[in-house]
């Protein structure tokens, strides 16, 4: 079995071994059960086995087949204009802790690369946030000044390697980039070498916090502690799905003639543009939007390619892929003890597309919580926190949007298209009797019909033509055209339907 994203594999997935381990075969016990084998779960497991704990890791797919395998893989503490936002929403003290956690994560990645002998193209680079919009110049300058005052490696400059002028930029020195899947495969080898166990192609169905049990499709796992590192938690505890907004973004890997930037870049303009070199390629990313919006998602790849050709001598487009991540309403990840549960279940989610450092920080925080150590970063990441007043309207807005989809999408279903209208490669939600059916016609002309009701909470899915998937606009679950879960929080496949 391969990646859960067979249609558009990323550069990282396309240039590494599959990352398969045996599936679970029966019941197992360990000190800690980790659900999810991306950078968060594997870092947590790696640090826990180093601390002497027995650990079991499971994943529904192979190693690093989710968000970590579809990132642009910048290991950086410079996350757009985050420090200004944190100082405004909270205070400068929490902004400083956020920066310290991310800088420590960069150092921890470097340590593990060295300690475990991981060959993953780890390279120190500067990261630059820039704007070409005169209206944003002051905001970028403010971010630079604030970050420097917090002790971060920040400087302001409008001089870049980019083939166009910028109004302003903030630059963080001594950041890093790497090959994320090669890194995670190295972590997995280190975990098993230290006695940890990894089971892939093993889907968690239920998490019972009171019994410290994870029920999977292949057996049950029990531990003193459970770490839920599944991107968004698959269980309902803490209702994190109602406190986070899911978004998709896109990337292409191109070969270019002439010069290319060697540092890492991202704009604060709209649409966002992200750049970094990777081996023989230049990665161009951006084009973010909410999950499940009904539109031709292929346009995002076209837009990225057009932009790349406008600014660089593009010789070929070798890879294109998309990714998904969640953002908390207050902009800060939830890391720590899971809300609505006792001390035995832990969570890490809502990394706002900066999971290489934040996922590593999460592993460090969770290691400390589980082993009884103090960690100063809990003050900012506390997973049981209530959003500040100024963020509550974001919670309300997001859940009003969910309600609109839950009710409004049902009313409008099936009025415009029938199964007979579908061309090969097309999908649509159609009305068949009283049922909403997600119908897809494959390249051979065969129609695949599944229930259009997301198995998480019953919202109607929409077809994503670029990925040939069914995406839920409410909480971000995604399904393959055969109904199989690609992305949670859903854990059950879409049910078959008769036409």
C-alpha cells in the first residue's frame, strides 16, 4: 500500500521509500500509545523512547503520508506576522515563549539529525517574509522590530535574492530546511532501534480516555498515556473540530534555468507565494483556501505555474501537490492535555501550516508532560485554554459557516447535474430519490457512488477535481472516490450507494 495521496504525490513522497511497517495484528500494550506517524507523533515517540518509555506508534497509512509529507518543509520560527498577532491577542510574554519554542525546535531537529545519522538534506538557511504591497510595508517593519526585541534572529531589509523588487522584508538567520519524509523515516528507524514499535495501515477508530485504550481496525492498544497526533483529533473530546478552521494550499516543484533563491521566502500578500530550493528543484507554494469550497481546484496549480514562469526560467514542472492544515481561532496550536478528559490523553493540533517546528515543539512539550518535567511553553500552547475575547468572533463565524453548509447545502443538492452529465474524471453530488449521492465517473467510464454525507457529523461533501477527492466543508474530512477516508476527523468511509 502506498500514500493516501496517490493522485498527486509530493516531491518528498516521490523521492523516498514507501515507509511501510507491518500492520497491527491483535492487542498490544505500552507505556505510551501514539496515534499518528507524521513529524509530531514520531518526534514525540523518539523523545519518549530516549527517556526510557515503551512506545507504540500507529498510522492509518504509511510513515509521513499526511501533512508532513506534503509540506514545503521550512524549519523556521518566522511564521508570517505571527509575533505581532500574538502580542496583540495575548501579550509580548507569550509571543516570546512562542518564539523560544520554535527556535528550540530548530535546534532539536538539528540534534536528532546528528544523533540518529539521518540523511535528509538538512541545511541552514535564512527565512524571509516579504511584501510587494506598499500598504503592508509598515506591518512587516513592525514584525521585524518586535521579533528582534523578543530575542529572535530578526533584521529588516528590502534586499533579497528574488527576481522582483519588494517593499519590505523581515529576515530570520540560521533557520533550516530539509527533506521531511527522509527525516521522518530516520526518526522511525531510531524509534524501532530503541525498542519502540510502529504499525502502519492501522486506522484508529475510537479513543477511550477512561480506559486508556485506542481501538483500531486491527486490534486494541492500551497504555498509561495516549498521544493523539492525527493532524486534527479523530475523537470528539475537546471539540477541537469546532475550534479550528481547515485550509488547503498548493505547491509545485519546478526545474529552472539560471539563478534561483537559496534562502526561503514567503509573502504576506494575497495570494501568498512561498519559495524554497530543494535539491534540483524550486518549490513554489501558496493559493490557500477553505477545505471543501466548490470550485475548480486545478486553477490553483495553474496560477502557481503561471507565477513561476513569470519570474523564473521554468524548464519543467515535475511535481504538484496540495496539503491541508488547521488553524486555531487565536492562531496558536493546541498542545498538551486534551480538553474534556483526564490527564492520560494528550493532543497536538492546529499548526497553521508551520508544523515542522511546531510539531517538533509539540513532541518536546508532550515528552515533558508525560515524564513529569516542567515546560515553560505550556503557558502559550495549553490545549485546554479558552480563546481570548477577540478570538471568540472567529469561533462564532466558523461555526455559522458550518451551520450554513449543514443546512443550506442539503437544500440545494442535486438541482443542476445528473449522473449522466458526468464526464470521465468528473464528480458531483446528485440527488437519487431522497439520498444525496457523491457520484464519480472514472477514466474508464465506471461510476462510483457513495453517500455524500460526511461520516464525521453528516455535512455534505463537495468534489475536489484537482485531487479527485470528496472534501467536507464543515470540518475538513476528505475521502477518496471509492469512499475511503483520506483525512480526518472522520474515521469511517463513505457508505456505498446504489444508482
